[in-house]
């Protein structure tokens, strides 16, 4: 059985992403007014999409906090393999 965790701790998020060779990004063309676009974690070895705009961690976490997000993530799949499952959810 796999379980998920939820956090807004920047160091936990950055460590999880970097351990899986992910990069902080936003999706091009999704921003409105003062919003530059939807935040995403991109795993280039799993996807070759051109829709992602890489950003540095400081900018990523500025937007993450501005939008009051939490990071929902899974460490391992049910079979024990390292998981890249994650999503951003509204912080309660």
C-alpha cells in the first residue's frame, strides 16, 4: 500500500524534487494578469513537453506561498519503486 504526505516545508519539497531529478517550472501561457502561470514540477526524463518554463527555487517558492499551496506527494509506489506522484493543493 502506498501513502501520501502533505507539506509546505520548502526544504522537504526541494529535496523530494531534486532526489527524483525534477525541476521547478510553470506552464507557459496559463498566467492571467499578475500571475505568470501554473506551477508544476517537471521530470524531463519522463516528458519531453515544450510547455514548461524552468524557474529557480526562490521564484517557485514565492509563487507557491503567494497562492497558499501545499505539496501532496508520495515517496514510494505500492510496489516499493520510487514515486514521482505529486500535486499542489490549497493550504488549509
